[in-house]
């Protein structure tokens, strides 16, 4: 099960890396691009980067909330009222 979880977490990391590469290629005007327009390539790269990092950040936030490692303002309201 842990191997499957690792693979699921690596997919967004690779997508975010591809997004960074596409944005870098636009900024440094690399002529090999998968899109016909630099603006479209930059937007697609930014979208991949934000979605990939958002998934990883959400996973870490959910895991820490489940383990009780967050500040009280980020805890579930249901759990906070039971204390």
C-alpha cells in the first residue's frame, strides 16, 4: 500500500516539474516547445505547477490535521468542541 501511495504522490511532483520546465522555456525563449504559442505554454505550465503543488500541499495539510500536528485554528471544528 505504501508503494501505491508513493506513486500517487510522485505523479503531481512530476507534473509540477514539467510545468516549471515549460515556464522556464518560455522565459528563456527556448525554441523547442510543445505549444504553438508561448503564452499558451506559460499558462499551461503555470496551471500544472499550481495543481501539482496544491495537491502535495493539500495532502500534507490533511495528514497533519489527521495526526493533530496543526495549530488549533486549523483543526476541525468538530474535534475542537469535544475537548
